[in-house]
């Protein structure tokens, strides 16, 4: 089993936030931003689950670097499924966009 000190993970998280900020400043595309944001989000979840690091501690690191920017995934579209639809029809055609 691999054991990584919490301080090392916190340092990696801080580096990830800095990299995300630099990517935004340099005009990186959405794919690059998504990779860096995914890294940060994963480290945040590991620290919360296994490192007993609180959300406040994570925000204390993130705040000075990114402010209130959220790195969580955004939902592209909201769909509502018609429960009376013909299930033989492809799901992409059964979905109705919720406005």
C-alpha cells in the first residue's frame, strides 16, 4: 500500500491550483483546463476522505490562488425522460431538453 504524507498532497493541490490559474491566464483550451481541474478535484476528494482535511483547509489554500472559481464539472444540459416513451426508440431521441 502506498502512503503519501498529507502535506505532500496539500503541496500538490496548491501546485495544481497554480497550474490552473496559469492555464486560464495563458488561454488554454477547455480540455487542458478540464485535466488540471480534474487533478485538483481528485486530490481534494482524497484529502477529504483519507487525509481528514476539512473543506475550510482546502479553501484556505485555494482562495488566495483562485478565489471563488469552482473546479467541479458543469452539467452540459438538463434532460427529462418521458416515462411513457417507446423504449425501442434510441434514448437520445427520447430525451427532452428542460429549459
